[in-house]
């Protein structure tokens, strides 16, 4: 059975909050563009900092 996927867009502050609250973990998502990858890395770092 093929895994179903959803493509969506989130504001960076929402992504940071989800990561900080451990509702979402970095291994759960994949960035589709270089810009999204850079922004999500910043969100991950921000969530780790506090």
C-alpha cells in the first residue's frame, strides 16, 4: 500500500511552535524547495533554543 502524503504550507511561527511543543519533529517532514529547507532549519534551531 502506497503511503499517502499531503503538501502544505505553514507560517514559520506555527512551525516553530509545533516543533517546540514536540507536536511535530523534524524527521516527520521533508522540504520541497531550498528556501523551505533553509527556513525550516531556522525554525528547528529556534525551537531547540527555547
